């Protein structure tokens, strides 16, 4: 009897949406808040992102997660938004647009919208408008894994090349919520897309992909598909 296998590939409509991303972008948006940045992953942002092409519907990129083989497996999810993105989102392009967060008011104990006044709650880097105003390349990252309990394949991320020739990475994550990991500068995660990249001692590709805590080790391979 063969071991169980899980396949989490993008649907055909989602693949069509990816095709539409190989075009100029008008904006790249994020949800501000306390989980946006992490001191353990400098330059990484955990958020669902919204890509606004120069023409056509805005596309939300988030994660789908399911339990499998004593852990969790996740993949990207792409959705075309029926309306313009809400003003509560911040922008990686227009830095003055930092969006809004919701916090309980001490007087009434109700949630009220306010600007993300803490620096770690909003994007504080350089504008990415010139870098992603035009897209130089787009690749789909497919994760394949095999372990004692079973195997899986999942469309895990996007490798996006901007006008400067440097790639960035959008990676589905298991937590928190439906967020993705957005890495404008890939850094440590370069080992995920380049087997020859230098690695930090003690950190494996399996660790970076969130499988380091599994009781049974898994063998991970990465396939990059051009879009």
C-alpha cells in the first residue's frame, strides 16, 4: 500500500491571476499591525498583501493551511478583489499611506481606528514603486516533501524579480492567520531558492519552510517554474 500523498496546487483561476501579475504594478499594499514585523526576521513582513496591477482587478495574496502528517502544510491563495482595496491598508509604494489599525479605547473599551503609531507596525523602508513598477520576471515556487508518514507537493511561493534584477520572495506561512511572508530582500531565505547560497549554521531549508519541528524528518525539494 502506497503512502498517503497531499497535493495543494493552485487552481486554474489562480494561475490565470498569476499571469496577470507579469505587468506593471500601480501599488503594493499590506495590513499594518503588531504582527507585521519580527525582530527574529529583519526585513521580513508577515501580512496578506494586495497587488494592484496598472490595469485589471487588485489581487490579494494570502495563505491556505491544512494539517498533514503531524504538522501543517500551506500554499498560496490568490483572489481578485471585487472592489478597490480599502484605505485601511498601508502601501509599500506610497510611504505616506500607512493605513489604520484597530485598538480598544481605554474610555469605552471599544475598537477604534487609528494610525499605526509604532514604527514596527508599519513599513519603514524605501519605496518599492520604482523597483516593481515593472516586473522583470515571475516564478512559482513549488515545495515537494517526502517523509515516513507520507508526501506532499504545494505551490508555496512566488519569486518576483523587479527592475533592479534582484528577486523578492512571497512565501505562504502557517501562522499567523492567513498571512504570507513578504521578503523584499531575501537574505537568509535565499537558500530556499538557490541551493548554492550560503546558509547560516544550524538553519536548514526545512527550518526556513517551517518544518523543522516535525517529529519525523522530511526530505524537501524545491522546483521553480517560470510564469
